[in-house]
C-alpha cells in the first residue's frame, strides 16, 4: 500500500478494531499514535508489539469526549512530528436500551462520545492538514447508521451523523487536498460484540450472507485503503464492510 504521509493518530486503539487498524497501518510503514482512554497496559503492549515487528508507534492517552484533551493531543503530535498526515476517528461506545426507557442523558452521552468527538477530531485535523495541503481522515461509523437497530436509537443517531458530517467535511477539505471518508462495519468480533448474548449473536450470523462476523483486520485493511494514495480520488464516500448484511 502506498502512503505519501508519514504518521497517523488512531483513536480508541488500545483494543478491538482500533488496535487492528494501528497494527495494519504500522505494517504499511506509518508511525502510529495509539490513543486509549483507560487501557494503558493494552496500548503499551500494542506499541511494543508494533516496535518488535519493526514499526514505529507512540502511546497517547486522552478521552475523545474532552475537547481540550483532543486538541492538546493533536498539538503533541505536531510538536513531535511536525505534521499529522492521517486521522482515524475510531473510538466509540454503546449504551443500548429500548427508546421508551432511554433518558436524554443516555442519548446525549453516546452522541458526545461518538459524534461530537469525531467532529473535534475532523475539525482539528482539517486545521493542521490545511497547512501542508495534504491529509486524509477515516471515520468509523456503523452498519446501524444505514439499517437502524432496535435498542440503539442513540448509537445509530451518532453513527448516522458521522456519515453526514463526513460528507460535509469532504466538501470543506477538498480544496486543500484533504479527504474525508467513512466506513460502516457490520458485526465484527471484538469486546463490543462479545457483550451480546449467544442467541442474539447467532440470530445476526443467520442474517449475514457471508455467515460469520467480520474480524478487525478486515476493517483495518479497508481503512488503510481509504487513507492511502490508492484512494486519492475518493472523498465523502461511505464504504460498507459488513459481509453483505446490508447492501
Ligand atoms: P471496543 O472493542 O469496545 O473498543 C473500543 C475502543 O475505544 C477502546 O480502545 C477504548 O479505549 C476506546 N474508547 C472508548 N471510548 C473512548 C473515549 N471516550 N476516549 C478514548 N478512547 C475511547 O470497540 P470496537 O468493537 O473495536 O469498535 C471500534 C469502533 O468501531 C467503534 O466506533 C464502534 O462503534 C465501531 N463499530 C464496531 C462494530 C463491531 O461490531 N465491533 C461494528 C460497527 C462499528 P479503552 O480500552 O481505553 O476504554
């Protein structure tokens, strides 16, 4: 995979899809900034794993819901490397509940953690990438942004907002050669889906044409493609990685 840029910040990279994105991008030669919120040990273990494989990585702990912390983290990257070439807004949470039992707090906290945080990341990336007239951002949305899902009114709203926001950022970034794209993973085997009851998991698998959950690396390779020079004419796009579950 060909990359003109040199470094990437991946939010929520201590576990799951984010950790896989970090490993894949490091293997393609990028210096990876591994963000975590509370799992320092996992993030540090991942850094060592990347370095042992011959890659370059740094660990950066902050809560993406904290605007100042996110802005400061991007400054730290710039102070260290002189630029931020790529950003992956991957950190995300769920707080599932049927809508009739969902409080405004349950709703807004997921919007803040998933959507507002991605807005701050995109905004700061656009500012710093504008100086070099180069950059690419991938936002990790979800299949439920496209299909809806009972029990996930808050989560699906946050992920649907991400797709619309990505298109608008793409229009604002294009004149400066900064691309913004989104990925909508289907059901991927991580801690997030491990929480589901066995019978619920099986009912989802029955609905997936490829008859299995995806693995994090399959999402990571799609992220790498969209960030890379191979996708240099793709912006504002949403790429489904869902085993055919929603076409
Ligand atoms: P996961 O296994 O639960 O891991 C979540 C990651 O996000 C962890 O590294 C966690 O860090 C980090 N994180 C959460 N809140 C954070 C915050 N406020 N600040 C910084 N980091 C934070 O999740 P996943 O399954 O890999 O999901 C990754 C992304 O893909 C999410 O945006 C999710 O919505 C999306 N997605 C997942 C699936 C799926 O089936 N798994 C499907 C569609 C979309 P700590 O370990 O430090 O808490």
